[in-house]
């Protein structure tokens, strides 16, 4: 598994997918937080971590599929999956390797974001950066990002076309992130159902985390999502013919 | 021991691709697998290599079932027809990666051996993407034998090799077959004939013929002849000749004869044909090639 992971990380670097994802993330963040007048810290004259994380969660929705779509579908399209399947490794190793290699680039994004936050907290004179809120938000970023990675891997087991995988990943990711929240806002539904549906959304849990609260239920929910997505991907791969 | 393939059935979307296929390979050597396009050769090879799981049946190698995935795959080398390779890697880097996954001791030494065996020395430091088709085939073969597998499966391995490379490849396969079971699939009959000891014909999802090649199916003191007469003659007349062990009709007034003693057979045959008012248009030693076996 270790050597599969090394290969997958190497591929993400050589094919430029990983660096492009990281650079795109920070480029868009920079544009929104420092250049575009509607959202720029400079226009507000006030820097807060909330805006960054709100933007970061949505950006992950688009950035994560960039990292994952080239993975499994490329292995199938190029026929390299035959090499992998002829080796003493199983589908769980293949999936975990794809998952972890993408998560490593997610971690790079988070580590670089921490550095950005540290710089911001140093240059601002206000107390806009609450330590616990920021830590909670970073945990949320990691969990939501990992859930998107697992979801994108699951989607890529269904489609051999990378473009379709990319679009479907974003759509389903959006559904899981804030789509349930929109459904919950439909007032004709009974209150109990609305609350239940709202809690299925990742945004609902991310809001808790960004307040510096770490509810066990939120962490369990997000971990469960990751496990369910990867398990479904495993089931699909076992049935998929090479 | 050896390889046992028992009642393998494989379906793709409810379509039967392999139907109850069974055979055994007990001895080391090269077994050729031939069949038309779509007969199920690649599917069978993938099932034996452990890449596919059959819908029913089982594959065992030296008593180890293919469902014991990791252990089984350590004993199997597989080169696919399309010969996919990780193109962004260097040849040695790719082989080293495979060696690490197979948990080989002394990977570097083994890579050097395999690179020399497959004549890859001049391109070992090159990126795979830069290689010609012939070299890529050799990298595929090197990758499949790197972990010294007990069973080597080669699906159309000579695709893209030039005549010189084919000769070198045949020598390599022959030398490897001393201590390995090798299954080789090819569209080229002469390729199978040149290196295989046995051949299996897969036709329409089932094994329709399984035969040893060479003279092994005819006893060493016997010979096969092809006889052509001007007019057909009852088989009983031939069977009454002592030196003829077996006779079969092969087309109009043409017969395949298995005989014991050459001199007696020719003398008796000539006499019996003449007695029955026929004459011999042709008589020559019959050497079967693959085309005739699978006709």
C-alpha cells in the first residue's frame, strides 16, 4: 500500500494535478480576499477568518474533484489498472491509496492556509481571529475536504469520462454541502423533517465547527460519510470488469 | 501440483464469456492458448492471473487458490495484451516500484538480472514514454518475470517485436519454461508451434481441443502417413494389414495411416490397393502442424 501511495502522490505531482489544485485554491482565495472589491479585506478595512473559511469550503467543492478525477478513471482508461490488479494488492489498497494521496494535497492546502491565517492575525490589529474558532474551522475544512475526496472517488468509479465525473462530483458535493440546507428551508415541510434534512448537510456541521464547537455527532457524521462513500466505491470496483 | 483450472464460468452483463472451462497443467513448459477473437482467451488468462474473479469455478496454483489474492499473485506474472505501463516512470524506476510491491529482497540485483535477460540495458535509464513499441514489450516481459513467478501468463507477447527480437524472446521463454509454467496466447500459429509443448483451443467460450504438440501423440516406433488413392476404398481393407495400427479417412479417397514398420506397411499397402483395382496417387509422411490439428 505504501508503494501504491508513493506512486499516486508522484502521479499527482508529475501530472501537475496536485500543484495546480493548490495554486488554484490560493489564487482564487487571494482574488476574493484581497482584489475583488465586494469581498476584499482592504475594502472592508476589517479582516476576519469567517470569510476565508466560507470561501474555502466552497472552493474545496471545486478543487477536490480536480485532484481525484484523474485518479481512478485514468487508471481504467490507460489500462494501468491491469498492472495494479496483477500485483499483490486489493481494491481496498487501491482506494485508500487514491484517498490518502488526494488528502495529502488537501493537507498541503490546510497547512498553507494556517500560514496565511498566522500572517493575517499578525498584521491585523483587531481580535478577528479567535483561536478556537479557527482551529474548529480547520478541522471542518479537513473533514469536509476528506468527505469530498471520498465522494469524488465514488463518482469516478461510475464514469470513465473525467469531465462527467468532475461535474457530477461537484453537483453531488454541492447537494451534500448546502443542498440539504436549501431543502430544509422549504416551509411547507414539517419542522421535524426540515431539521432532520438540514442536519444531513455538511454546511450545518461546518457552522458548528467554525464556532469553535466540536460536537462528536458532527465528527461521527462526517467520518461516516467518508466511510460510506469509500465502501460504495469499493462495492462498485469489485463488480466492475477490467 | 501445478495449475488446476476447474469449471471456470465468467459472465459479463449476463452474457457468458467462459463456460465451464477446465484443464490442468502439471509440468513446467509452455502451453499455447489459441482461439478466434472474442473466444474468451483474455478473460480466461485474467481469471487465471487473479485479475478477474470467476463467477463460478476455481483456479489453483500448487494448491494455492486464486482467491488468496496476495499470496497467489506473488506466484503469478502477467503481461496483458495491451501491455499498459506507467509511462511517466523511468524503466528502472518502474521495475524497482514493482519489486518493492512484490517485497523482493535485493531488488537492485534482480532488476539488473532482468534488464540483462530482456536486453533492456541501453534503455534502462530512459522514461517509458520515450520507448519504441518493441522496447515497451520487453519492459512488459521484464515486469512480468521480475518477481520470478511460478506461473507466467503472456497475452500476445510478440506484438510489436521485430524478427530478431522474436528470436531472442523465444529463447528467453524456452529458458524460463525449465522451471515455470508458462501460458502464452497468440494469434500467430507459427509462434505457438515454435515454443509451445501443448496447445489449448478455446472456441466459443469452451475448450474445444487440448493437445500436446510435436510427436508425443504418436508412439515413437510409429509413423503417420497421408495416402491418396485414385478411388476410395473401404477402411476394413486397410485395417486387415498388420502393420497399420490406425486409419482414418480424411477427405475423398485420402487417408491418414498410423503404421508400425515402414517397409512392411508399404509393401502390404501397395499389394492390397492393387488387389482392389485401385492405385496410389500419393503417399508421404504426415506431419501435423497447428492448422491441421485445429482444422
